[in-house]
């Protein structure tokens, strides 16, 4: 018989490691707590959770007393009620009079005051309020009201145990204690990342959302998926009178378990911006004329047909949006393939993780991640290569930090000292563009020390002998010299990997966006295979996909060489299925990739382009030439939320509903298809992307009868049954479905390649190093890396229209102190930056985050023109641009404020 205990007369089975509080909750007892919060470490400070144990009623704090066999526990009694009343009165009276009032609708503490009927009478001689200003509104999102702070330390625990940020401290003793924020006096100067975990944890409203000072109740709560990065956090959107009151993380969601980052939680103000597009706009001279939807759709259908008739179907092309839904992407590529007759469809996956997808596809059989975010908690070693998750995927970044704090070793491979490097057992600070020699050195060390999974290699892989022969010919000293990493560091990393075996490889654009992008990911995948990591829980390949729906956008077939579900255009069975379901043949040969479309526009062979939610005039490399190309088009249609840099160049602008306003699905970076649900109506006459495409299709003569996005999803399941056959909108409640999900009973797939690789055998690849054309360019001594910062998102159309603009008002050029001294550049000075492709200026931030010889610049503000400087170099295999390295020189442009 298993061990038991009794709580309030109920017999309960003992669970290992449980506290009395957990057991009491299981027994249905509502034990009050103040300093304790489920999911956070017990604090044991407030004593409110005291319960009576044993016949003599010995008092014990339930939150940290272990439940033991045979105990007899009482959670309510007259004496306990009296005790709790006294504790609550003391807590209340430690703060200025009137700070709290008993109320069943109030904050947690106020509800407890009401529940225990704590009398109002306050004792005389109340302690004085401590020194700091009672209300700190210096931070744009989170405010602090000292009057209401009871020093319970829940915020400390949430900050440390959820976000890993350590913003808070308690200073002073006795009545003089106060909550402090890191080194600064004011919130705005702290290290707060505005994740809001502390606000959720605070029992008194001392920490609160600044945009919710008046606590008007919401009239509706809508569960949906965050539309920023590829993590795909589940959100709950509270609205009232067609306004967003608050967004918070959906508790218990598989992806984020209630946690969000500052963008997901707070940066929603763009939705109600007066600059949102409200009606279709047609260019007339230098200005715009507003059109009705029927006019806009008829005009567009006519222009598409004219160009198609005059110049052939391949004179037209489309870029589908990675910010909009699967249904919108699917329909736009279908429109161009079935109604126009061209495969000229591509998306910004091209300028992002195209290299990752291609490399993984070639070596494993699918371009998607083999692992899931849940593997972060199971991993025994995490390698983070060319990714900066604490800024670009903060919810995942926080989980990696937590893993490191638990003692899981972390290897960081990045030319910059990114935040995770502070937590790393080993940081390999390589020269930009030298992943291949570094990974080859690691592979050689693993092979030569025998620290590989031989059985896995033999049973599941091919190409081992070739890799061994190739490795033998490499010199470790040469490889280390090329990547400018001390050989000892590489050996340390190899030893860590060798000792643990199956490893979780998290990767980012520092691998993909290089002329050796595909090669970099292949060389990393070799490590995943040699260690037997791929297909194992807690291990494998986890590239962090960029936008909310970049995975889905590619899945939908927005690629010139493959159709929905990565099916080959030249497979007769595929062609038959599409012809049957679409009622139109798939066009033949491959279409043009995104950079090829821009080249074709410049050459005059591409005449018309439909760009859905993408801003190449700011985000594509070699901006001057991109703008030239867009300027050559006789038809540029842009579907957008705002008049973006690209929309300004368009002939027709179609106003789109944003993620908070439309229905459909997004697919996150772990292949999870999740529901998007509208919480608000779009502004003006803006419409969801999918609906507009449907209507243009019909105007072109298609017999499309989709009444809702779920009808489109049913068709997606039918055209690509092996990946999506079992996906239906109704099945996506809760945590959605991870593809492959081939039939209606299938639960979805967390780990791919578990039994065998999708391509049969996994392939080890021989990867030769080739320096970048931007390496060693005479007269351009610095290597510029471009990338992102935490508070802005890509072209910034959304985050610039929120208080995030106060948090980060401009893009800064990061430069090492030694370089700054040599160039005469002071912190904050404006610096001229020039490459062989173009020039711009930016204000300097002098910081050792970059190593000497390397610079870093973000590209979020249009006036920065970061992409005037980046060039036309591309990975020849994936066509992905080399955003990560440009040879540049500096001009100290004098100091300004
Ligand atoms: N806050 C925020 N989050 C975002 C975005 C955003 O704009 N803002 N954008 C989203 C999108 S679209 C994407 S694709 C993801 C991107 O997410 P990440 O890939 O994490 O972002 P990046 O900052 O572009 O680059 C990652 C790192 O690569 C490093 N790196 C540069 N060159 C090399 C190299 O040769 N080798 C190695 N090993 N590393 C190198 C850089 O120093 C940088 O730290 O983020 C998504 N999330
Ligand atoms: N120098 C440099 N340049 C880079 C990079 C880099 O690292 N360095 N990274 C590259 C990468 S990885 C990427 S992915 C690209 C991203 O570049 P883009 O895709 O151009 O940028 P985003 O800001 O993600 O979004 C594009 C547009 O979508 C709109 N939008 C948002 N939601 C919707 C919607 O529901 N419907 C419609 N129709 N529109 C919507 C937004 O207003 C925005 O203008 O930038 C690339 N550019
Ligand atoms: Mo991206």
C-alpha cells in the first residue's frame, strides 16, 4: 500500500517531493499565500500559509514544509483564522494608511483582507513611508508604486526564475526595507526587459502594467498566437470597446507556459496607430487616390491580365508574407500558379533561413527543426551557434538561461559577446564568416577522440568514411588560425560535446546569412549526426526561425522550386493531384527566387510584382539597387498595415488586417500550427489578406468558394496530405499540432527522424571552407555584422509605433573600445560607414560586445539605411544574402550630442 497523509479529513496519496501546500491544494483546500506563488521557489516569509499539524496542532508553513506519510493536517480553524487576520493586518499596516482596502474585486492582498474580514482600525504610530518616491513611472510599460509594495519578494523570484534577469533586490532592514531595481534608482535605468513576469506575480498591484492604471474590466478575452517572432507564444488578448486593454501569456501553453517577452506583451500600440492604412490607395502622380474595394480588385485583376497577355505569365511574380497567415500565403502562391501560370513565388525565408532549410533538407530529408522547444528542458548540453535568443527569441532565450543556471553547460559560438556568453561554459568568439573551419575542427576532434555514437553512425548515416578521410587532411592549427579562435577553446568545446553525446544545437542567422550559409549549417549538422543527436529527445537541430509565420510561409509552397508541403514541381503524381484539386495545371519549370525577381525587374523581364507584408526597400540587401529594381516595375502592388518604404513605391496599396484582427493559422519554428483568432475589427475598410486574394482570384475567373480560412486549411490538408492531412482548424484549440500530421487521428510529431531519417539515411557532408568575398578587401578594414536588437522588430513598422521607440530610439553602430580609440570615435558620435556598395551614418556605441575589427549595426529604422551598406553577395546554393559580413571603412564624422 502506498504512503498517505490526511488533510482536512481527506486521505491523500503521498507524492514524492510535494510540500504541504501542494498536497492541500490537491485536497481542494484553499490555503492563503502571499509571498508564495505556484511555479516559483518557496519564500517562506509571510507565514500566511500556516497550517496545523498533528493532534497538538503544531503550526507549520505549508509552502515549504514537506508532506510526509501519516501526517494529519488542518488548513482551517478558528485559531488559524485569527492568526491570518493578524498577519494580514500587520502586512497592511506596514504600508501607509489607505494603500489597501478590503475588496473581493481588488488585488490578491485586498481579496484576502476581505476574505478574512480584517477590521479596518489601524493601530497608532504607523511606520513612516521609506525614502524613495512612491510612484515610479519612468519605464514605458511597467510602473512601481512603493506604497503598495509589501516586500514579499515574489517579483524577485519571478524575475530570476522565469526571465533569469535579476532586476530586483531588497535593501535595508525591518520597517526600512525597500525594493530596489538593479544599480539604478529608477525603473527605466534597470536591466528590466519588460517581460511582465513580475507584474503577473505581484499580489498587490505595486508592480503593474502602465497602460492599465485604471482597472476597467475587459469585456472579451481572445486566445491567439503572438505575431512577432517564430517562437509562437500563446497570448490572451483582453479587449473592451474595440481596444486592447492588455495582452498576457496563456497559462499552461506548451510553447510559453504563460511567459511572454516585452514585444509580445506590451508592443501592441501599433494596432491602433492613426498611421494604419484604412482604404485601398491608387497612385496618381505624386499622390494617392482612395478606392473602394470593388474598384481596387477590378483594377488589379485587369492589370495582372494585361501584363500576362502582353509579356507572358513569367513577367509577373509574388512575395508572400511571413507575417500573415498560412491561408494568405497558400492562396497567393495558388493564385500566381493556377490563375497567372508562373512559379515566380518566393518569400522572405529566402533572405533569412533559406540556407538552414536547404542544408537540413539535403542532409536529413526536411528543412525544419528536428527538435522542439520542450527539448530545452531535457537537454544535457546546449550549443548556441550564430543566434542571439535573449534578444531575438526572448522566451526561448530565458529558458536557455534557466537551463544554464540549473547547471546545463552552454557553448556559445558567436563573434560578439552576446548575453548568453555570460552564462556559457565556453564562448568561441570566431571571426565572422568562419563557421565552416570551426565546425570542421570540432568534427575532427570528435572523430579522432572516438567521442562519437558509432552505432548511430553505422545504422543511420552515410558518408562517414569520406568525412573521416577529409578530416584527416585538415590541420587543427590551420583551422583555429582561420577562425581566430584559440585551439584550446575549440578543444574544450569538443570535450564538452564528446562527454555528453546527444546535444541540442540551437542556431540562427549567424550561420544562414553568409555566402557559406548552407555550408555552415551542413557542417553543424555533421556534429548533430556524429553525436547521435538528431531524433533523440533533448537533442537535435533547433534553428530558431525568424518571423511568426516564416516556417508556415515556406510550408505553404511559397518557393519557386517546390509547391505546398515541399513537394517537387516535376513529380508526376504531385502534378496530377494539384491539377485535380486546383482544376488548373501546375506551371512547369522553376520560377525565380526573390533576388532573381528583383534582377529580372531591373532587366525589364519582370513587369509586375505583388508584395504581401514584406518591405524589401528597407530589408533587402544593397538597398540602392533594390529601390532601382522596384522603380522599374510597371505594376507594384503592396498589401500592408502601414505605408512602408516599399508601399511608398507602389502603384496600388491594399490595407491589411493585422494579426490581432484576422483569423487563420501561423506555424512556429518547431513546426507547430497554431490558431490565430481576431480580437478586434481592422481599422477602416482594411481586410484580411486571404480574403482579398480570394476576391482577386474570382475576378480573374477562378471558381473559388472559400468562406473562411478553415476552408483554405482543408484544401492545404488535401494537397499535402503527408504533412498536413490531419490538420483542421477545430483540432488546433490549445497547443495546435506539430507537423507531420498525416491523418485526423494523428497527434502530431514533436521529434522528427526519431526512428529513421525522413530521407532514409542521414548524410554526413564533406564541407570545404571558402572565404567570403567580403574577407580581406583592401581599403575596407572592418567586418560589419548586421542583425537585431531586443526592442525592435525587423523593419520596425510595428515596434516603432509603440513605446519601444522610447526604449531604443535609434540603431547604434557597436564598435570595440580599441577601434574607437584608434579611429577617434567617441561613444554617441555619428560615424560614417562605407562599403563597396554604399554608405550611411549611425551613432556609435563603444562596447566590448564586439571584438576588435568587427562592427555591429541593427537595421530597424528606415533612416539608418543599414542595407545601403550591405552588398549583393549571396550563398550560391540557397540564394540567401550575406547580411552577416560586409567589408567597411569608417569616417569619424564629428561629435554630436
Ligand atoms: N527583437 C527582435 N526579434 C526578432 C527579430 C527582430 O528584428 N527583432 N527578427 C526575427 C527574425 S526575422 C529572425 S530571422 C530572427 C533572427 O534571430 P538571430 O539569428 O538570433 O539574429 P541576428 O541578430 O540577426 O544574428 C544572430 C547572431 O549571429 C551572429 N553572427 C554574425 N556572423 C556570424 C558568424 O559568422 N558565425 C556565427 N556563429 N555567428 C555570427 C551575430 O553576432 C548575432 O549575434 O529573429 C526574429 N526575432
Ligand atoms: N541588414 C540586414 N537586413 C536584414 C536582416 C539582417 O539581419 N540584416 N535580416 C533579414 C531577415 S532574416 C528578414 S526575415 C527580413 C525581414 O524583413 P521584412 O519581411 O521586410 O520585415 P518585417 O518587419 O518582418 O515585415 C514586413 C512587413 O509586414 C507587415 N505586416 C505585418 N503583419 C502583416 C499582415 O498580417 N499582413 C500584411 N499584409 N502585412 C503585414 C509589416 O507592417 C511590415 O512592413 O529582413 C532581412 N533584412
Ligand atoms: Mo528572418
